């Protein structure tokens, strides 16, 4: 696994000649996740899943390159919380298209957009970028993680995870709740305000459909708390298991679409 920003240009030339590279572009956002979690959680999560998925892709003989994370996205539902930043969908789409074009120009023309942020406009913008790159035959592109396709999202993030829940209402766990708290406690615990978690009561009484369909903002939906579910149910051990499962799931979705690297054995 290589980080694009940390290698010299001759290494990129080698990767292009070898023809077995796949670039993972983690995408997140700067958005509130309750008083206990960092604004950059979605970006950090995408990076963690990219690294874990990379291990499985390398077993299939791909050379995995992780591009610098796109940490800005569409975050309108949480825009009233201090610190949340939001782009217009067209801005995000144009940015990702330009990144894809630049990679393809140098022979890195197999791109995975790994999205850690669930927002309908955000996901559509990423998928619009994918469609443009594919239709113009610029690159092969997959969108994984949170996508508009419920089947893909479930295959990446939900399969094998719900069984891990310690919450009394796993069906009500969402943004800033058990899953994201667990991930943070495992993967970037230094960014978690652990003292606050113990004072956060479960938030199960909210309009689930309005949350899923984004017809109301996070502030009004959560009563200003900014989280949905039970942060206290999170644990570092659950987070460790989530990372392992989701990394494997994401790699599985990629391999189902593209198979093993050309020339790799069975």
C-alpha cells in the first residue's frame, strides 16, 4: 500500500507500467458528530477503511495507492452546527472529476471513490463524477461506502455489523451514535471527548424517516444534540471489529466488480 502524496513521481511511472494499480480516494466532510466526536470523523473513517480494504486487495495482487483524502463535501443537514463546512454538489463533483482526470493522465486509471459521509446530495455528486469519468472513457471508477445504491451501501457497511450492537435499540443507531463512537474509540481515540460520552443520554426518540430522507436538519431532529442513538453503547472493541468487517466488505465489493488483478493467479 502506497500513499500517493508520499511517493516520488518515478514510482507513479512504475505503477502505471505495471498495470496492477488501483487508487482509493477517501472522501469525507467536516461536520458535527455530537459533542464527543471530531468534525472530521467521516474523513478519518474513510481513510481507516481504505487502509483495511487495501490489505485484501493486495492479496488479490493489486498495487493499492491511497490518494489524499477529499475532506470537504456536502453537509447541509448539519450546517447550523458550529464548525460544519459544506460545498455545493457541483463543486464536489468537479473536484473529483479533476482528480480522476489527473490520475488517468499519468496511467492510474482504475479509481475507487470510498465515501464515508451519508448525505443524499453528497453521494449523488460523487456518483455524477463517476458517471462523467466513465462515460468519457477517462477511467474505470467505482463508488463504495455510502452510496445512493442501498445494496452497495449495505454490502460495504452493514453486512456483519448489526450483530455487534450493544445498544438496546440498534434500529435507532445513526449519526454520532454507537457505530461511529465505536469506530472513533478504536481508530482515533485521541480525538474523542471521552468525558462527555458518559453524560450523553440515548437519543432514540427522533423521526427516523426524516433523518433518512434528510427532510429536516440535524439540529431540530436531535434537539440540538447532534447525534442519533446511544454513544455510551460504543466501545473500542466493537470499533476494532467494525473496521475489520467493513474493510473486508469493501474489498469484496471491489473484487466482485473488477476481479483479481490481471495476471494474478487463482
